[in-house]
């Protein structure tokens, strides 16, 4: 019995070490499979909105995917699926982009994998045929300068959301009265994977950060991520709706940040397939006009912010004017500003609580 177990362990180890040639063949076959699949399905991303990245609205063009044009296609068009395929390869081999581009790994006698080639094939089949986001298949994603665990039921944090941390840093730098690291109190509403809360904690190491989410699944992932980053004592998580669990912090928060649901209900089913089918609608659906959660946060935040505190919100393209009016019409904020993301989309709103 012991010998059988040892042989099985040895077989598994052998499957996790492949030659560069074997990996090259697998990658070429996966590339061709992807090209054929795109040509057959005429796949298109959904409407512009909360997609997997700011560049996801580009359509893959099957007519550009002829085998003889493959290298030109990879360098000129940089399609999402082929980029993701290389991301998958890099994640299980530790190879970098240059090694894949130059195919310098091909002559390697042995490359260690964290998953077997057969498992990679299964994962990639799920990615293509079921449109499961690669982040869910791998169980992780990179955000800012750290890695986060993600899984179904937890929204995948987007690159553009990283700018919320930059805006918070800029705000503190311009408002010395907020730069009290030993006592600063921040709240991240709708924390999801904990990305914003953990980003805040890394930016302001002495601050107290409070992450809130109504989803126990999301909170479990957020707590795991905090432990992995050594931030479980600096960041505290609460289950509940928006500011409700933070009653003890009324009038004490230096900043409230949120990337709330902001997609109008009717548009959610029309989002990119990966999003509409696999990501939690709880984190996407913002009600009839997409502003239900934003409206609630804007109205409740003054009870929790101290005078001069920051309210910082993410929103959908096209919502800037409405969100700005919501904030101004409340009569409790000053210095309302709209900020663009790196693509020029007016995506964030900041406001200073006037106090009183």
C-alpha cells in the first residue's frame, strides 16, 4: 500500500515537471484552439460597463486570426484571450512575459508547474466554453502591488479602482489636518475581496480601517486576504449594509470610500458574458438608475464623517453629473470634485464633509 502511494506521488511530481518543448507544444495547441474558438463563436464582449478591465470592449476579430498571421496578431492586436492564456502559463510556471514572447523557455530541460498540463487544458476549456473569468479559475488576482484571493460570489477588483487609493493619498497630502496616522479612521463600504480596505491600510500603516459587506462569502475572502498580507489586526471587517454596522464610529471617520453597485438593473444581463454569468449581481446591480447605493451612502455618510472628512465614490461612465448633483443637493458637503480614470472616463467623485 505504501509503495502504491509513493508511486502515485512520484507520478504527480512527474506531471508537474515538463520540458520546455512540451510546454511550447501545449501553448501552441492552446493558441490554435483559442483562434478556432473565437472564429467559430464570433464572441463579443458585452456593453460598456463593469467589465473585467478597461480594455475589454475591444472585439476579437476572427478574420485577423489566420494561422499565418498568428505572430502579427499577438503583437499588433494583443487580444484579451491570448493575453489571458499567457497569464495562465505565467501563473503556473513563473516564466515572465519576455520568455514567452521570445519562446526562450523552449530549450529548457525541465520547467516546474504548479498545475499539470492536463489541468491547464481543463481550466482553459472552462475559460473559453463557459466564459469563467480566469481570476476565478486561478483563485487569485493582482491588484496594485499585492495579490488577492477571489472566488465566485466575490467581485473581481478592477484596475481602475486602484485609483481610489491614489486619490485618498492625494487628499491626505493636501489636507494636513487628515494626516493623523495614529488615529485616522477609514471605512470601505462594500469591501468585497477587501482590496480597497487593504490598499488603505498599506498606504496608512497606523490607521484603523473598517471594511463592510453584506455578503458573508465576500467577508470570508476579505479576512483571508488580510491574514495573507499580515493586516488582520489593522483592518476590521463587519457584516451588514453600508454604514449600519459602524454605529460606534459616528462622527469619527476621516474618510469613507466605496466602489458600490452602480449598473442600472436593466443593463446587468447585457454586461460582458463573464461578468453577467459569473460575478455577483449583488455587487453590480445599482437599482433602476444605478444610483440606489450611491444615493444611500451620500445621505448616511454625514452622520459618520468628522468635520472635514472625505467621501470618495466610484461610479459608472455617464453618471458624473447625477452623482455631483446628489452630493451638492444634500447641502452637507463642500469641495465636490469629479476625477477621471486613466482612460479619461469621469469615474470618481470626492467631497469634503462641511460639518455641522
